[in-house]
C-alpha cells in the first residue's frame, strides 16, 4: 500500500464499521497494522467504562450485561445528554466498582473539563472511591491522557491538569458548599438495615438529597443513583413514588421477575450466573431469609410487620405441574381486576386463573396480569378461559361493571369469529361487588393459605410478592385483588355450579 493510501486509511479508519476495519488490518503492512492497533486501543478506551477497564487490565476486569447498563448511562452523559438514572441491583454484583470507580475514571478521560462528584453513606467509603480513581489516574494517566494538577491529590478532592475539571467525594449528610458537579453519582446511600428502618434517618437522607446534593448540579448536569433496596420508603422508593416519570429506572433483581426484564432474561434467570447462578442464589435466600432476600436481592422491599400473607403459607404448599395433573377438579375460574379501580399501585389489569378440587382445596393456575387496554385484557381473559376450560370469568363490578361484561362478551364473539373458542360455551360472567374493605376481603383467603388449603401450581413471582408485601392500609395491587376475587368465588360456592345453582348446559361435565 502506498504511503498516500496509508495516510488516507489512517484518516478514515475510526469511521469505518468493525468488519471493514478487520479487513483493512488483515491486508496491511506490519508497520500500518501497528498504527491501526494503536487506533483500535484508543477507540476501545473511548468506547465505554467496561471496554476501557478491559484494555487497562488486559482483560482481567469482570464484564457482564448488567454492568453494561451502568456503562450505557455514563455513555449518555458523556455524549452530552442530561440523565437522571435510578439503577437498583443486589449486593456483590459489581455495581460500586463499575459505577463509582471505573465509570467516573472513564468519564474524566472523555470530559476532563467536567467535575465529578461521588457520594456514599459515609465519607470514608466515598473517599475510598476517590483514592482509587486518583491512584488510577497516576497509574494509567499516560495511557488515558489525563493527569493530576500539581499539588492537588487529596483522596476526597483533586483537579485534572490543564482544565477546570476534577473530582470531589462526600458522605451522605456532609456539606458540599463550594462544590459543583456536572455529574453526581450517589452509590449506596444507606449503610444498613437499622438505618433503613429508622424514619428519622430516611427523612434526613431525603432532606440532604434535596437540599444539598441536587443543589450542586451544574446546568445540564446529570445524576446517577445506584443502590440496593432496603426499605419501601428508602431513597429509591421516594423517587419512584414522587417523580418516577422524570427518571430512567432500571431495576435488576437477582432473579428475573417478569417478561419485560431490563436485560431480556426469562423469568427466574439469574442476574450474573457466572458468579451467582440459580443454585447459589437459592442458598443465599435460605441463609438471609425472605425479608432480606426480597429487599436486598430482588429489589422488592416488604413491610416489616403487619402483612396479611406469610411466605411459608405459599412456599410450603406449592405443588408441581406434574403432581397437579392427578387432581380431580370441580371448577376453574378466571378472575379479572380491571385497571383504574381503587388501587393506585401500578396500572395493571389483574388476570389470574384459579381452580377448586372436589375435596375443597384451591389452586392458583396462572397469572396473565399486565398493562393492557380494555380490548386486550378482555381477549386475554377469554383466551385463558378457553385454554383452561374455565366455567366462569369473575370481574370486579365496582368500577365499570356493565362495561367489563360487555368487553368480555365482545372479546368472546371476536374469538368465535376467528374459530378459536373450540366450540365451548362462553364462560359465565360473574360480577364481584367489593362491599368490604381490602383487608376484610383478603383475610379469609389468607386464612385458607395458612391452613394449607390453597396451592400455587408452580411459581408466580410477581403475584406472590404482591401478596406478602401487602399490609392493611396500603393500596392493594391488581394481581392480588384478582386472585382474591377468584379464590373467594370458589371458596364460597358449591362445586357443582355457580353460587350454589348448577349450570344447565353441562359445562362442568368431564372435569377430572
């Protein structure tokens, strides 16, 4: 390749796609290939915190899809897009090392004129992060292109040579007078369970967050809050309750809870299986107990006391699908709790299928709840009824009862036109009028759980979490309400029919 051609390649190389760059490198002279390798190294240093860490440690720094979520947030900020990110994830999954060390170091390489602030529950921890970043600049400075200003090397505050940029560290509750930040990272703002359980400490954290940290953000600046959930009213909980619409929220439980998982994991899949697979997480769960498990590891904190359900009532009586196949059923009901009722928890429509055997035991068969419009939830409820051969669909009538019945009728008629009803009669539509408070409706069903008379066929994580975290006085979530409606219907009726009156069309014939 001629010298002029080589110069042209060097000018354009960064803008080329990866495959084209590989082709050029493969056909280049040794001298040109060495120059291209240096360009590739610089591009990797620029690409993301994780890529830079891999280059500088020669591949030793751990990488994982959930850590790439942290990288992506810093990439957005470095690209000049103001960001408010709340990222919740379990302990020992690398969040602090990536978010409070490698990522700020990478950001200062990309934007050395900016000031970065890191805060944590104690000034000592924040200073440790600052000391690590400072030492990394000393060690890697020639490779990443930044250095410390002479005479400015304290662990809690230092400046970047040749610019106005730099770093400051602070502990929660400490002062930040005179310190501004283009990027503030708050990592682990809560020390322990005792601090999280204290209303006074939670209030102080919230006041410091509002009156101190947020007031130090430069115009167009960004805030990244990364924490493990400790309490339903912790800092993340208040942000979610008061201003979730202004934040990007990435929730990463140790085991995926839903099909819309931020990483696209199937339900039940581990967050970092290379370090903590499902078996390791199960052992952690046994060791730490259900409350700590659901708070710290699943990012679903539950009330300390006053809950109507207890975990052992569900887990001790769960049965497998194989065992369920041998049970003689009398009735199957699909229960619907439409969105927009009295609950302010989320905006889901609860769709839960339940059954009763001839001995009076009850079973939770399926949970198809989700954020669906009227047409979508009506269709989903009818499809589930067809799949399970349900004899009835029960729907709460307090809020648009007649409309709910019409939605179900129209959905069934549409499925008939599509020839998807398999010749089945439309399930009876039973209206539930919620005359009593949530606790009065839930307690009789919870008592049946305690007695071991209700069994979940398989695991339904979101429904079960709603049950065990709900306490009297809280808004009740739609999945739980749907389950209660369906189980109440079956617990209080004669197995041979609806409300004690047998069906006349023989729809219950052939039940196992």
